[in-house]
């Protein structure tokens, strides 16, 4: 999360995948990269998209468990500040994945299987 949120190389790679018609999947805290990933025309990749990432309720749980704030910011808070994007979350630590066009996102680690299934579907194959 610390690196992906600010690393322009990661943002460029994600934008390149998306703009060249590839399925682009991002999971858990990795979705922090989507807060700043811009396409060639300067728009955020998530503009007009529905997507997900680590939820505030999950951050609250993790912080309470260790007794201090772990992350430097909250993906859900930052995503909800972005105009023209729809950030969704499901129950705390419940599998939740979203596909919007070529973009596939997963809420947290328990969403990996759901993300994989959406990628397989997006590739035009049946998920097992």
C-alpha cells in the first residue's frame, strides 16, 4: 500500500495494461494504486468505474487488533473522495470482487478466488 499509492511505475504499468485491452486485476491494499493511476488522456482509470478495495471496517479491525493505526491512509476514504467513481464494499472480511469492463478488483485477501473467477470470465472462459 505504501509503495503502490505513490509509485508512478506501478501506475504506468496498470494504465498500460488497461489501455492496451488487457484484463487488469488489483486486490486488497494493492488497490491503493488505483487512487492515482491515470490514463494517457489524464483521467483517472477509475473514473466512471465501479470498484472495490480494503474497507474501512477491515482497517478498524486490524488497528484494534494491534492497538494502533497501521496504514497511512484508508483506501475507502480516499476512493469516496474521488469524483465520478463508485467504490463498493461488502461485509468485513467477506469475499467481494467487482468487474467493470477490463478492471477487476477485490476487497481483501479473502476475495482472491472471486477475483480469479472474474478474470477467467473476462477472458471468455468458464470458471470451474
